[in-house]
């Protein structure tokens, strides 16, 4: 009786050991097999052994990433190749991690899952690296080619002519967005490889419309033609006959402004040899004061003023000032203000 019991136990033990050996052998044969339901970077590698999984990842992941990314702005294109960007994917590591996850759990669980066709349903991300400096370099190239500062409207009086420089709107590449878009395209196997370069407009501080407000009046004195030209809003307004400085006491050439305005001014006689006994004196309005009616100072004692010596107009007869007929200087006085540019050529 005891002999039969021993035999039964031995047989059962042999069966158990055999089954265990079979389970171990089955599990060992699958030590490089990725469980069904596992994906890497959206690519299904479930049911594949390590070698086959690596081949699939190379075909479906590396090949799409091998295409260059192109940043485009209108007709201009800036290409960034994956090689230049140092794009890299550690496929071996990704497959090793997929196998490690597939081997999680006990041997019985793995065996049952394998025999019954069970799924692990594990979505694994894949790490794609790239050279950030290479992307920044492309962004720098694009900015160098496209960035344009705004240009303010300006006016020049050179040569006695009013010439305008039109305002121009500037442009600036949205660099942060371009860098992010390039990185996203470089590391995506499904996205388009085309990147649109976005820009923003930069408005000038001084527009064409602002010029008229900045220069409501301008005076240009042509010494050779003995003419004073008045401009309003940079448009010709009126011309006046004048006298200018004589030889040795020439009216100063250059760009000045009206610094002060006076009605029936006192004459502060320059302390110069030509003034004789009057040098340094102050002469009040009256017959002895050659500065008649109005005064508009421009530079270092020189200015625009009225004169009773009408015969001197149209000649170089003054001591450096610009003389005008009294009705003309009164008219001009009312049309200009302190700060009005005075260009003398």
C-alpha cells in the first residue's frame, strides 16, 4: 500500500518537474521577444524579436527622420539636414526597454500571456536627440537674411533743396517660434518637413505724415540769389528778396534754427572793429537802430531783421545778418516760430 502511494507521489513530482521545465524552456525561448501590444514611438513592435524590431524601427522611424527640414519665407528657403542637426535615435536602447517591459511579471504570467495571445498594451516613447546649436544657427541665418529695422521718415535741406526719405516698415523674424517649429519637425516622423517662417512688422517712429508736423515751417536762404524761401508743411509758400553779409562778414552757411523772436528789438552792437564807437553798446528802437520792426535770431548774433535801407536788398551789404524789407519781415515773423529750421547756402 505504501509502495503505491510512493509511486503516485513520484509520478506527480515528475509531472510537475516536467511542466516546470517546459514552462522554463518556453519562457527562455522568448527572452528577446517583445510582447504583443507594445509600441515604440507609435510604431507597433509587438510580437517581434529584438532584431526584427530594430529593423522595423530603422525603416519606419529613421528613414522619415532622414529627410531635411526646410524653413521657407516666400521664395526664400533655408535647409537643415538631419546630419547637420545631429539628429539621433537610440534604437538599441528603445528595443532593450521594450523587451525589459515585456519580461516584467512572473514566469507563469508571461507564459500564460504568451500561450493565450494576451497583450501588454504598452505605448513607449522614443527619445530623439538633436543639436540645439545647429538649430539656433539656422535661426540666426534666417534672421540675418530677413530682419530689417524700420526706417524713420526724414528730410534733408542739403543744397537748398528739401528732399524727403520715405518711412519704411521694418520686419523681424519670430525667432522663438521658428526654433520650436524646426525642433518639432526634426523630431517628428509624421509631420511635414516644411516650416513656415513667421515675421512681425516693426513700425517706424516717424512716419511720412509726421514730417509735416515736425516741420510746419522751414526757411532756406540762398545767399547767391539773395532770396529767402519759406516752406509750409515742406511745400513752397513764399519767396522774399533779402540782403546778406558782405565780403569778410559773410552770413554763416549751414543749418540753424530760429532761437528767439523780438518785436521792435534793441540792437546789441557786436564788440567788433567794424562797429567803431558803437561797439558793445545797446541801441534802443529808433532812427539810430538799423534793426527795424522784427528780429529772428539764428546764430551767434546773426539773425533775420527788417531794414529801412531798401536799396541794399539783392546785394551782399550787411554785417552778417539777413536783411528784409519791413513789410516782408513782419509777414515772415508771423508765419514762423522759435525752432523753425533755417538752412543757409
